[in-house]
């Protein structure tokens, strides 16, 4: 078996699993317990005026 075939087999099996795990982690990241305050701040940031802090 050539190097290409070995890398292709690895990418087809464990590469797909790794990409699936990363996808799930990124989808669930905003729902973690400590993220509520940051999510609210990000959602309301478009309503802040540039001169509110002055």
C-alpha cells in the first residue's frame, strides 16, 4: 500500500470522525453554561450607539 492510500484511508475514517466532533463542539459552544452573558451582550451590541460611553 502506498503512502497516498494510507493517508486516504485515514482521512476517510478518522478524519470524518474528527470533523464531526469539531462540528458538534462548535454548534454546542454558544449553549455552554457560562456563555449567557456574552451571548446577550453580542445580541444587543448592534443597538449601542458610539457615544453611549461618553
